[in-house]
C-alpha cells in the first residue's frame, strides 16, 4: 500500500506522523466527483454585469503565493458548504450528516446549530451548499441546497442563536423544489450575487441529455429571487434557468466588476472555468473544453481532470482561486478583466488531500475546506479541516 507524507503546517506537532493515501479519482466516464413551474411576479430592469472584456483596475501579478496561516478547526465530517457570519464566525454544512455547525472564527470551537429535516444523503447528494440571506442582519435566514428522497431543493431556515445548541434552526421553508437528483452530479453550490438574487448550480445527475433541454432544471445555472421566483432579467421571464449545457457546476463567484465565474467538472478530458453570460449554452454533452464550436461557449481555462476536478471557487486579489478534489490542489487563475494574464498556478498540491470549498475571508485571506471524509478520500487524523490562507 503506497502512502504519502502529509504536511499540516498549523498542527505540525500533533500530526507529523499523519499520512494520506492517494485519493480516489474525481472525474471519470462513470460520471461522479470521483472517477466521481413558476411565474415572475416582478418586472424590473435586468441585472447587467460589467462588459466581459473590461479590464481590472489593476491586474494581479503573473505569479502568486499561498501561505497557510492557520488550521482553524479539525474533525469535520463530510463538510461541503461554508457561509461566513458577520461577526467572523463560520457556518459549515455536513453533506452526509445533514447538519450545520458554527465554527468560532478565532478559536475554531464547534457548536452544532442543528439538523436540516428531509435531507436524504446518498452518493454525492445530501446537505450541500449554504448561503446567508442578503438581508441576514434583519431576517437571520440561512439558505440550503439539499437532496431529499425525491429531488434536490432549496429551503431557508431561521437561525436563532438564542436557542440551545443543536436546536437553533427553524423549520425549513422550501422556496424551490423539483431539481433533478441522482447518485452523482447534484451540483449544489448556491450564492447570492451582487444583484441580491440567488444563483444555484444544478448538475445533470448523469443524464447527459438533460443539460441541453432548456425546460429541464438539470445541467443548468439557476437564478431566482430570494423567494424562489424567476429573477427579473432572466433569459426567459417565466423560468429560473440562467444558462444551460452544464455537466456539474460546484463553484460560483463574482469578480470586482460583477462578472460571474463558474467551475465545472469535465468527464474524462477537460475540467473548466467559465465566464457566465445569461442565456448562453456551455456545451455539455456536445462539447467538452475548448472546441471553438459555433453556438457554444468555450471555457476561459481548462484542465485535465486528474489535475483539477474542481468544486468551490472564490475571487480574491484579482485572481480566481479554485479548489480541486481529485487534483488535490488549489489553483490560481490571475485575471485582467475577463482574460487570464498568465497560466494557472497550482498550490498545496497533495498536502491536504481533496479540497472542496474556498471562500473569501476579507483582504488577502481565504478559507479553504478539505474533503477527505466524503467517501472518495483517504482521511487521516484530524480530517476534515478548515484552513486560513494568505494569498497573493
């Protein structure tokens, strides 16, 4: 049995002897992460990001750097979504346990917030992405994307910190349901954009043809109001579908010019980083990677699936930072407007195993969540963990 030594800089004394086995594959012909009707009640002006070709105020350097500042917490089980709270603490979801836990942003202390009723974990499904309401300061609502016995759906819950630990989540208020579910490719990332609309990545669940069916929800990026209605300015006023032709989007983030970026699992050939524009067709399953085929959008960057199999992304210091599952590394893609200024650069390769979620932490800092306990990794003592990074 082949092993590799794992460096854990922030907990070196405790984990010097820790080892990790090479992780199972994440994108394969088998499909998974491993070798893995609504009406529009409003009519307002559509959300328009800055032009896709516009330059950044100051382009980042071609070469960057990553420093692991600390390991905030350890011992997480199948962590997936991460939502920073206004006071600096974090909420993290557990895919397989169906729970949300609060992490103290300074000490790393874990407090169980509660369980989400109706979660039916299995395969790549379960409790996936979470996000705070854009009006969280007044409504205290937490949104979650999760798999049930019949579908994937999005619900919101009141988070009442005054209640006892483990009982701080109110009953789920389902705002959108009927998203296709499967043992693979459930998508699951949700995020509120600069327009205060809710975006969600919905996977094609292994049913490839669904990605090209505009009336199907699978293989799409969805955009809706906080109440789950089609958002004003969507390509079809009566639909939440924003873009189509996706395989499995698990990363969504906006740059300083309000451009939306998404990471996407390829099959056997190319993983992708895409610049998202409403109504466009991103190709799957007709196109994978850069094929310059009329009618389809090529990715801005692409990677061999063994090098990436990307999940979460964040935009910090003028670069997209992309977490790799099978690739077990953090990718940096420096941008000048909508164009890369240099080749992507990899960091932390093999040091922490599979990497699931990356979230901006303010200034030059990132939160990074590992994913060794997702049934595809080879967990060692302390997995899974949340790391704080300093990046450039």
